């Protein structure tokens, strides 16, 4: 039988006394919840029962060992995949036939001379001008009336009567008048002129007067541009 020393008796008495005190008080101490530490994909449970808990240390060491083994396994698998990819690439490169290098074509000594134009090529003949419409002509009645009346009003307003000022006056007046085209025989123009002149007399006089005033304010007979 093992002999109990004084130190052993002392420890046993302390433990027995602590347990008795707990039972006498009727209190049951709840164990503290262990803390959880997340490390990678593995949860490490840390006991909080006190410093140097042998159970906690054992669990921690075991989980760390499992984590290291898992990481080592993943590294080996990754290396194996990379090696397989390199081998496959090398196999495909070896199986692909080499493309022959095309040799440059010899330079031509001289550029091909352009083909001479065909001698005696027929040039397209100009289409003949159409004949007169059997004696009919078309007129812008407004243009004819303004041309006949412009000089009269230019003199009346004291405008310059040179060809340039006359052309400017006629152009300005016609720009504000509606064109009136008619198709008639050459010998039938005068009756139509008289009809339209009487019908549009007021509008024609107004536009010629406005054109005379504009040209008189800013004559362009000494300019080289329009």
C-alpha cells in the first residue's frame, strides 16, 4: 500500500474541503463557455477553464495538426494540376506540325507597262441638240416684265444706270416675286405680257421700287466681286 505523505494529505484535504463547501452552499457553478477561434476552414475551440488546461492544449494541437495536413494536401493537388497542364501543353506543341516558311517571291525586274490605249477608239458623239418645240417657247413672264420696267424706275429714283446696277436691281426684284412660266408660240408673247403686266402691276412696281432703294444705298458697280 502506498504511503501518503504530508503534502498529499494537504492537497486532498483542500480538495475535500472545497467540494464540501460547494455542496453545503447548494450552489452549482456553471462551467464557462469555451471560446471559439476561427482559423481557415477549421474552428479551434479554446477552453477558458484556466491557464495551462491540458485538455484545451491537446485539442488545440490536434486541430492545428489537421489544418496543416489539409493545407499540405491542397498544395500537393495544386502542384499536380500545374504539372499536368504543362505536360498537356508540351504534348500539343510536339504534335503540331511545323509550318513551312514561305520564301519571298523574286522581285520583278520592271513593272508591267500599261497597255497602250486602243488606237482609233471612237469618242462618244455629242447628242444633237433637240429641235425647237415646233415653234413653241417658254417664258418667265415676271422676268420679262421686270427687265422692261427696271430702267424706267432706276432713272426716276436717280440711280446709277450702269449694267451692274441694272442687273442687281432686276435680281433683287425677281427674288421677291413669284415666277410665272408659260409656254407659247413666239408670236404670241406680247398679248400675255400685257395681261400679266396689268394683273400684277402693283406687286411688280413695289418690288422694283424696293430694289432701286437698296441698290442706290449700296451700289456695287466699282467692286470686282458679287
